[in-house]
């Protein structure tokens, strides 16, 4: 009897231990659920789209990610980069919670599209969104010029871009069951809205001051994810703030239009310097690396090929001025083409992705001086006749000192040199130096005549 009671007690303790371990495992797994926090700060370009896209794809590959929080504070950006980000948001199997944060932030232009694309849209107090009109429709003229008081009728291309933008943001609003009418106004009339107004007009889902507050407020909320209902379970989650890695930082650096512009010119002039003054290859190697990095950056940016052609034409004309002086005609034309090509090199009116006008002027003047004076000097030096070293001996004439058939001696510039020839040589004969091998000259007869003083009777 005692044995039976003892065995039952042991079995009961084992069952309780198993349940306790299972409960601890459940709590531990719940505590391990992660919520990555991604941040869009500043203009949206290739580096931002690469960072956001990579993080969303990485989160979708993990099983311990409950949701993704995306904070926004942006004045806008490139349409191509916006489309890349929204494609990743729309294809994500993990809910993406968007928050315009911190206070004073804005989700202008491209940021409005991203806000509409996310599964949950939220804003902190004292934040704004809107002004999503395409820049080529509502932006200023190049160089900061003022637009006319009565703008002309939009072109067919401008109408296409505007209609495409309207259709795009309306489709996002309809997908997330948000205010599509105001979304259209944000594109066509550059309408803006505060956080309180956006909540009242069903543009956003809620107001939250921080990512932590947003996650707590959404616990138990039902959303539609891939046409299925999903209840967010965000009680036991840990927020993980994800920052761009070295690759994103490198892309952000080289896709700065000013940096890419400088790298391209360094590459071109490095290769030219290597051609004009061949040496150990430092200029050539550096120029090739800079040019390849610049080309990679430009393929991520909206490059204008007409501007690139003008830029190359300007450099070519400056080179012609250094090779064949034309009293400034080639130089002036090259300078004008260089400046115009640099201004139109990046095909966008977004001021955040335009090359600085001051930088263009400085580089134009520097390039003119470099090509006309430095490269011109190197070209003239390269064409000068060599007057020293072994290269100065090749092609020169020498006089045979004594008769010899294979080996003998010749006189060159008052110096006695050992010579080798496959021809029969006679005293006083003029020979040509074909090569220099150590301290021995390889000579041959190019002219069989003798000096008059050495002719034999």
C-alpha cells in the first residue's frame, strides 16, 4: 500500500514538473518574440530603400517576429525608391505598423504613400502628412527660379505622371480601407493634414507618441493580412531597433549626388593622367576604382544621359584645348558644355538629389585649369625628345673606331663603347645604334657612306 502511494506521488510530481516546464517554455518563447523598429529619416533614396527592403525581407525569414514598426520623418524622395519600399511592404507576411515619429516629424510626399501602404498607420502628436504631388508637376524650376503666376497647361507627360500617382495612392487607400478622397487631394492639390485631423478623417488608425506605446495600443487588434484576418499579439514582445549596416552606409555615401559626381570626375581624370604620364599605375588604378563606384551609384540614381553626354563633350573639348590651342574656342565651349551637363546630370527636381551649383562651378573652374595647364604640360613633356639614359642612345649614330666583323668598338659623343654587329665594319664608318644591352651597343649599317675625311683612296 505504501509503495503504491509513493509511486503515485512520484508520478504526480513528474506531471507537475512537466507542466511547469511547458509553462516556462511558453513564456520564454513569448518573451522572445521580436518587433524590429526601422527608421526612415531624411530624403528617401536608394540607400533608404535598400535598408528598408533588406530588413523587411530578413524579418519575413524569421519565425520569432510578431510585427515590424516603421517610423517616418521624411520630406519625400525618389519615386523609384518609394516603389521599391512599398512593394516589400505589400508583399510582407508580417504586419507593418507605420508611425510618423517623433513629434514635429512629417510624412510628406513619398512618406504619405508609405503611410498608406502599411497595415497600420499612426502618427505622434504635432506631426503632419501630405503634399504628395509629383515634383515635376508642382515643384519649382531648376536653379531655384520662381514659377510664373499663371502656370501653363500641364503637358501630356505631366498628366500621365499625375494620373498614375493618383491611381497609385487611391489603390493603397482602398486596400487599407482608409480615406481615398483625401489621398487624391494630397496628390492633386498638395493637401496636408495634422495628426488629429488625420485621425478624424480616417487617414490613420490611431495616435501614438512612441513605438512602445504603439505596440501596446495595438495588442489584440484585428487586421487584414494577405486577405486573411489576423489578431495582433503584442503583449510579450521586445522592440529591437535596427540601424543601417556598413553596406547601407556605403550606399548612402556614394549615392549622394555630390559624392558620385566627384568620384566620376576623379575616375576620368585619373585615367587621363595615367595616359598622359605613364608610371607605376597609381593614378590609373585609383581612377578606375573611382569611376566604377561612380557608375554603380549613378545606376541607382535618376541619371540623365543627355547631361552625361554634355559632360563628356565638355571634358573632350577641354582636352582638345590643351593639345591644340585654339585661342580659347575649345576651352570656352568645353566649359559651357561641362557646366550644362553637370546641372542636368541628375534627372530630378528633388533638391535633395541635385548636385550643388557651387560645387559644379568650383569643379568646372578646377577642371579647366587642370586640363589646359597640367595635362597640356604633360603632353608637351611627353613629346620632347629624350636626351638622357639608354633611350637617348637608340637611333643615334656612332663612328667605328677599328675594323671588326662581330665585336669591336665605336665612338659615341666622345665616349668609347663596346659594339656588336652582324655586319663587317670598317674604320670611320657611321653606324646606327639599334639597342643597348648592358654596356654594349647593338649596331648596324643604315648608311654605307663614309665621312669625306675617312674615305680611302
